[in-house]
C-alpha cells in the first residue's frame, strides 16, 4: 500500500500579532511548525500502515528552512519526506499548491491513498483536498474520523455538521482528516533516533517536477491587494482582589458600570 | 438575466436566508439554487429558484452539489455565487471552482462588484487574525460565506421556479450508514449574554458549574471547539468554523483564546475572561480578566450575582 500524506509546516498562528496603531499583521519572526492537524494526518496513515503494511511518503510544499521540521512526522512512522521548495514570487495560493502537489503525485505514482488535513493551521481555507480530488479525478472523502482499508476500497466515518456518515470509495482516493481526529502517538527516544536516518529530499517545482512558472501563474486569476490585521480594542483590565469573593464583587460592579448588567435596588422590590 | 447576477446556495436555511438578503440588496434580485432535500428558506425575499433534480429528496452529497454549482455557473454565468460556509459548502465550492477554472474566495466577509468588471472581495486570513482584499477580473467568483454577516431580507410570494438539468454521473462514494445528530436549538445568535466554556472545564460532570452561572445571568451556554469536536459534549462551538455570537456580555471561562475561537466571540460588546493561566491569550481579547481557579471562582460569582439580585438590564 502506497500511502501519501500531504503535510505542511504552518505559521504558528498563536504567535501572529497585530500592530494596533497601523493595523499591520506582524509575520516577521513567527515560527514555522508542523501543523496540529498534520500530525493527525500522519497518525491516521501510521495506523493504516500498521494494519495493511506498505510505505508512507510525505509530500510538502514550503520554504527550504522547513526541512528540519519533519522530525516528529518521521519519528511517528513516515518513511520518507519530499519537500518541494516554494516557488519564489508566487503567493502561496491553494490553486498553485494543488498543481505542484498533482505533479509530485504523478512523479511518485502509483499512489493508493492520499491523506491530508481538512485545512492547514495558517491558511485554513479547506481547499487542498477538494481541489486535488478534482485535479486527479480520484474520489474525495472529507472530514474523516475513522478509516479502514478493505481490499481496493477505503471506508471512512465522515464528521459532518448534522450527521456522521460512513462512506466507501474505491482506491486511489483523497481523504481529508477531521479536526482533532487520530490523536498523535507519543514519540520514544528510539523512534527519534531512527527518524534521523530517514531521507528528506528537496525538490524544485521546475527542475524536478517539470512545472513551468507560467503554468501555475495562469491558474491564479486573483490579485491579493492588501492584507491587514484585525484590530480589536479591548480594555484588558485585570481584576485583583484579596479573595475571590472580592474579585467577583468588583467584576459585577464593573459590568453594572458598563450597563451590561443591572442591580435591582431595594426600593424596586 | 442581469449581468451582475448573484446566485446563492446553502443547505442551511438560516445561512441561505442571509445570503439571499445580501444578493437582493446588491443586485435587486435574489436567486437560490436548490437540489435534493434542500428547502427554500421561509419568510424571505426570493425571486428565482433554480431547481436541479437530484433524483431524490435526501441531503445532497458533495458530488451532487459540485455538479449543480458547476452547471448553474455554466448556464447563468453569474458574477458571484455565494455558498454558505458549512462543511458541505467548504468542500463543494472549491471543487466547483477548480472544475470551472473560475475565481474562489474562502471565508468571504464582504464583496463589491465594480462597474469595470472587477470584483473586490474581503476575506478572513490567518484563521481570522487578518483580512485580505482580493481582486478578481471579470469572471465568476464563488465565495464561501460564514453565518452571521448579512441580514435576511423579509419578503414573501411566489418565486419563479426554473429547472436546471445536471448531467448524470455515478456517485463516487457509497453511503454505508448515516448517524444523525440531535439538532440543538441553542438560540445563541440572539442571546444577550453568553457563558463560553473551554478546556479549563475538566470533565463533563463539571458543566453544571457553568450552567448555574448561565442561569443566574439568563445567559446561553456555549463552548470552544475541543469540547464539541473532540469531546462531543456539545453539538456546536464558537469560532471561525463554528458559530459567531454578538451578545452584550460574554464570559469566557477556562478558554485559552485560540485565534479561531476569538473570531466567534469578538463581536460581543463586553468580554470577561476567567482563566487560571495569567498568560492565556484570551486576556488580550477581553475587557476584564480574572486570574482564578474557575472551580473556586464560578460558584462564588454565581452566588454573589444571586445575592445582589443582578440581572440583565
């Protein structure tokens, strides 16, 4: 079984700050990390491999600096990583991304199952799985919580809003993993040591995948004009008190002062 | 049909009503695309209903919605298609856009159709931390729109029904089992006060602590994503991928303050945060913060509210 996991080193969104005065998003110095859902994706693949055997290949698109950030994925059970270096001067748009991933999938063929997260931590636009399904013509199962391989088919429990649904699709297929499904396993020291010997190969979109910049630039069709931070102005006033009861009373007084709560006066009742 | 036509689609009738309201106010006409068991929202202005025959009256599959949206765009060449940002919408809309090669904007907040053929779209980026402005040249732009942004347009009457032929295709997914969830009427959208709980509540048995506070305040109870999505204690959560609320008062209790959660609560007029960790991100998104063990603080706060006969104004 050739299992392909599409994983991403995302910006740590919790570290993104907004400059209150200018409304500028401060992205400089925000660290990259393997996304939370990406670890769930790796866990889902490793559990399948434990049952049916095979190989897990991870494919990622990102900056070269990400090459050291796949250690946890390799320690968890990924066999090999291909990092396709982000083309310079092209915005990291899902339209472009899926064309690069599609070329990588063709190069790594035959592939039985492609697993990805329902959305990345930073982009969070829910597009890669669905678009890749269209590009490859493979069936798409979105928001999977449980996965089984049965012969040449995959069954999954889909986590939808008003229902869960167990569905079956023939392989090869694209499956996106739901949020917080497949809790990642703990990594042992032995796993970490073994991971050091596993290969991380860097590919270039043009040199290794034969993709001309013009081919994916055309796919874009959109110009990003401006990106600004959402400025929230909150009082951020911390309430102190000698004891919790005093803090509770002080909080109530402040909320009454704001007019969001009211105190019934003795004369009212 | 008008060149600036807007089509709308959502299987969620609350969202559908909001999208139709926006379409009507933008172009003077509200058109709704329908298939399978989707129902027309009631009591709102709808001028045209484009009906695709899915051959059944069940909830449509993503495959079907992709075919319906693709065919509707091919036949009507609308400038904009507004799709509700539900899990179904977020899967089907980018697939239709990829199939058509047209524009797509996820998490659209607002848009303007310019006379010169430009469509400007403002979208949430970085999990709601920022807003980007996208420009699309003259072509169809499909957008997924979350709930709570646009007002429905009241109206009634008899919309014009137009059948839409969609090509038949074998389903790529075989449905083996459907497990319905109990629909919960939370009333969160209209709540004047909300108690919002997070992972600081350690077990399901501790939820009454927050419920008692909510009762004392006549507030609705809501939660952050892990409590619903991971632990299944609630049906829905507050945040970018969940519900957005705009109460007068929101008390976030044991909530860490992830960016995606803040998107769901930042419309509240006053936010109070109670958390044991003084460095929790929620305090930067709050008006008033109390660093306290919620297990000790909540019962006290509830008691003081009752003793002082505090109520919503």
